[in-house]
């Protein structure tokens, strides 16, 4: 943990300031120690360089979801897809210059890939927060960057005041037991005049996932032992991969007629996006879809209403791959 991270933190129970007691330090970073609350006296350990804010009572689905993604992101700590290009796609229409000098929160950072990109884009400080053991993989990235930090905490009870200029949450809110409550929680840590961006599964064009994929995942695949699901999802990916490369991949030299024909294939927007990636990357995607105990598919009007109820302005909702929603909004000054 970089010592200056303490300036952004507050006690999640009483919002008082925290002070750091160091037990072990390496290369000017705290490896182990405690964060002590000046108000209520609570103590939060720092373990392997990561402040650990133990959540209160969490529901069984939330615990199982955290366990699932914690296992996943330690199994897939690095992906070979171009991170910068992907991140800009997730946060469209924001350019990378947007991050310069900002204090940024990645709410539900997983293995820290997007927090790392925000740091590389020139943010003053980026804090990745996740409830799961995925923080172990994210911390490896944070140790390489002077402006990236990682904490382990529940998105519903984060240990901050309102220090962030910008917060984003990519692929996380729809896995929470109450997605909108998670969204409002993240908004609460952004300073007036700041902004938030979120990406969620869409209900539109996902009928087969809602009616077929969801029941199979909830009742079967998410309950399998993770190593078994790892190999099962690899088999599914191996069967799917040649189809993606043959039918859905659109090369630059393809004829206009060929591209038009491919655009009429089922689920074209999403599968043509997957077709550009390697087997390893798509194995992660398939595993990700099969492992989550909870997933909500959210209609545009419902997603937009989150921003309205949070009192955000300059709201921009955009369609991604014709099966998911990106949203951006600003807090009034």
C-alpha cells in the first residue's frame, strides 16, 4: 500500500479519518500493518500490501459471486486482448485524455485491468476496489504503477468520503443482489462536479440468455467446482472458436457483400466482437458467463432511470454490441 492512499480513505463504519500503523515496509510501500479509526476505534488489517475492509453481513448470492470471480481472476490474471482499445470501448465516448490529473475509482476492479489503464492514461490516483480475492491479481499491477492502489471492500460499504473526480464500474453492477443500490453507492463517493460511468448487461437482444442461459447457470454451471467448470468452459470455447473465426470474423479485405451477409447472422454484434480474440481470451469470456451465481439483464429505460434518480445531469446512454448498455452522468456542482 502506498502511504498516501490513507488520504483518500475513511472508516466505512463512522466515516472518521484513518491512521496507518506499519509492521512491514518494502520499497516505500506498506506490506503489512493496520489502519486505525480515530472515531470508533475500528481496526482494518493491511495484508500483502492490500487494505482489507471486511464486509458486514452479505447475502449468500453475494458471497458466492465474490468467491466465483475471485477464483476466476486469479486463474485469468492476464488477458492477451489489447487492453487500451477495449477499455476505451467500454467507457465510450470518453477519450483517454479525460483521465489526466483525476482521482479515479474502479468499483469492482477484479484483476485490475481497467484500473491499470486509467492509471496509464494519466490519472493522479486510481483506486481499484473489489470484495473478492481478485485483489491479489490487481495488486500485482498496482505494484508496477506509482498512481494505482487496490483495496478489498464491499461496493455497498466502501471506505471513502467523497474524494473521487470520476468513478466507473464495468461488468459488476448486474452481478450484485441489488444493482441499482450498488450504482447509488458508487455515486455517493464522487465529489460534486464529478462523473460516473457504468456498463451493464442489456435485456434487449438477450432473450436466449435470460430464458436459457440464466437458468442453466443458476441451477448448474455456477454450482460446479471451479476446476471442473474451467475445463467444461474450455470445451465449449474450443467448439465455438472455429465458428467465430469462420462465420463471424470480418476481415478488412472482405467484400461489402460478404460483410452485409455476415451482419445478418444471429447475435452478430456480440459474436463478431468475440471473433477478433484468441482462444485464451474467449475461454475467459465463456467461463465468466457460466460462473456467476447472479446476473441481471437490464432494459435501457431502467438503466437510464438509475441516473435520473441519482440526480445526475448530462446523461449519455449508448448501445454496445447490440446487447449491453453504457451510461455516463455528471453530478451537479
